[in-house]
């Protein structure tokens, strides 16, 4: 059974930092691209970042580029999202997702098209306050 479990969400002040984790079981990072998505209250889900399972390249949405860093620890089967200089508009539930087809993940993260992913975590809440 595949499971993706996010953690690390919290209440943080504007300008602060958080690191989210997504622990995967039942799948290998060699076979699945992993993406981070988020959904703010009253808004549609949007892509944040993703990593290509073949070459490890990471891609970001324009809204987080330069502030967020995604990286993976293959030995721990965990991906991380380091979020710096958090802003009010970063408040959302953050989800990690996995799919065998990297194209689906990267175009969804970039907002070019939207595809459902093979697997989703249940999310972790990030709230940015003043």
C-alpha cells in the first residue's frame, strides 16, 4: 500500500520559515515524480514544486521561486519543502503527491494543465500570521 504522509505544518509569522516533510512508503523515488501542491481557503489547488525522478531536477511555481526549496532524501524516502520568507498568501494546506509520469506532475505544478496524481497525502496546514 502506498502512503504519503506530510508533516511540519504550523502557525508562523510573516517572514518566517518552515520545513515540511513528506514521508513515502510503498513506492520508490526512482519510479515516481513527487510534487508539492497547496490549497488555500476558498481557492483551487495550485502547484508549488516538483522533482523529476529520473534526474533529480526540481521545478517551482513562479509564486514560490526563490523562497522555497524542495529536496529529497532517497535513503529516507522523504521529500522536504523548505519554505523561507513566508507571506500571508502562503497560508494553505500543503499536499505532496506522486505520479509515475513526470510530465503530468510538472505541467500541473507549472499551472499549464491539471492532471490528477496517482497518490496524494492528506496534507498539512501552514498558517502565516502577522
